[in-house]
């Protein structure tokens, strides 16, 4: 950006070839498996995300259950009423209750599915050890999609000539689950 805006001589970094950056990203992905601290950190982040997701689903479940309880109480009140207004209101309450029950089923299903999704350090290491085999089988388009799934951000520091890769823990979790299911 600086080279285009202020002139090539103002840019700290000379042109960096895309294949060099791509190879640095792939090398960092490979290097994760070799570093037990990084694997432990990935597993910790996955556990934190899993716990936060489950907590959010539990909160949503409680809210839906309270809404259903309130609807039940209101339905009991409407039953004692008569006339078209009561009939119309009862239909509205039944529609709302049906929608809430669908939401509650979905939330319960998500909670049940999340129970078996814990990823441990051994699973992360196994998946990353199999990286080369997986990578070599992918087309360039699939490789791009794969990297976008697990990589959040790539930064190049021109003064130190280093590439920093930030990973998406949700993407790493999904990759581990897919490899485990093979």
C-alpha cells in the first residue's frame, strides 16, 4: 500500500512473492504439531470456545423455557375468555408456542451435539501430523479454502522479514473433527 501511495522508495518492504508467503503459512501450520505449547494453547482455546458456546445455548434454552411457561399461563387466561378476540389470541399463542418449541428442540439438539465435540491434544497433534497427506490431496482451490478455514490473519513484517499467522480455533476444531471421523 505504501509503495502505491507514497512511492516505492518509501516502502519498508520490497515486493514479497505470494508463493513465499504461502509457503511460510504452510510451514507454520506444519510447525504447530511440533510445538507442545502451541498444541496445548489450541486445545485450551477450543475448550474455552466450547464452554462459551454451551453456556450461551444453556442461557438461550432457559429463556425459551420461561417464554413457553409465560405462554402457558397466558393461554390459561385466554381459555376463560370467550368471543372472536379470545379465539384470535389463542391462535396467536399457539403459533408462538409452536415456534418456541421448534427453537427449543434446535437448541437441545445443538447442546447434545456439542457434548461429543471436545478435541484433545492428541487429536490436534494427530490431525496436524497428517497435514502433509491431506494437503497433497487437495486441489489449489481446496487448499485456499482450507487455509481460509483455519487461518484468521497473515502479517508480514518487512523490517524483520517475518511472517506471523493467526489461526481460527473454530477452524482447527472442525479440521480435527473431520480427520477423527475418517
